[in-house]
C-alpha cells in the first residue's frame, strides 16, 4: 500500500508543478513535549471553498498516513480514528488558509505533515500537495 501513496504523491507533485494551484505550508517547528503547534497551509490559484483540504502525516521511516480532512465550504472537519482528540483542523477562508493544530505534543508526533486538496467533496483523490512541514518534538 505504501507504494501507492508514493505514486500518488509523485503524480500530484508533477501536476502541481505544471498547474496554477499552490499550497504553501509554514516552516519547520521545534517544540517540547506538552506544547502546542499550529501548522498553516495557504492556498492560491483556485477558489478555496471549492475543494476540501486533507492532512497527511509521514513519521520517520513510515508510509504516508491519512489524518482526515476539512470541508472548506462548511468548515466541518473529519478525523481518522488515530487523530481524534489532540488534533484540530481549522480554516481562515478570508486568507484561504487551513490550519492543523496539535495540542499536548508527544515525542511520537515528530513527523512531516502535508496538506493536500481533495478532488471535490466526494472523491478522496489527492491532487495538489503542500511542500510539507517538519515537526520535531524533543525535550532536549
């Protein structure tokens, strides 16, 4: 299954490079356990509320994992089972920006987080990706 995610990612990256749709994420974060992080994903080149926004995590040495998505028209988030509780998706439609907030950070939250557009509100196809935001959680 991991190869499929990698293929989708590479295809989407190639498509994004050729198109006008862009997702730009905030920079790398270094946090301590127990702190909060808020990662942003600013969209341009399309009507923000026309496409849902998906969040995906890649932990070190692991495959990409779907965290959930937020309906950019209604603002309603949907979370995968592993990401209910400390994780929150939100929007600022006035700036075409989506956010991922993680509370009470743990060492195992160390990963790269990606935002992606969804191809409409029915399909789960991943079309355009942000560049990823690296989060390191360490008490050091």
